[in-house]
C-alpha cells in the first residue's frame, strides 16, 4: 500500500480517489506518521459488514445432540 503525504493527497485528491476505486488504497501521512487510509467505498462496506459474535453463534448449524448438557450441580468451594 502506498503512502502519500497529506499535502500531496489534497493536491491530487481526484487521482487518489480514482486509484482507490481501482483497488489501490493509500495511507495518508502527516509529518511522516500514518493518519488515515483511503479505499474504495465497496471495500469499506465489505470490511465494515462484520456480523456480531452472537449472530455468528446463532447461525451455526448446531443440532440438539451436538452440545453437552449443562452441569447444574452446586458450585464447589475454592480454597484461596
């Protein structure tokens, strides 16, 4: 991924956006330190559309006999 200084990105923003749309993201730096990343909207949507852990668990193909039964006995004492 290429790095581009903020002032250069401002001067050539249209070209930077065009390259991002072509699948070439860029890291925007300020004073030599990475500050932002510019990427295509499609790539951003793909990366930000992550399901929650709960939804992943609920979508798992689990049947009734797949999981062990819960142990409902009393808690044991811990000698600390």
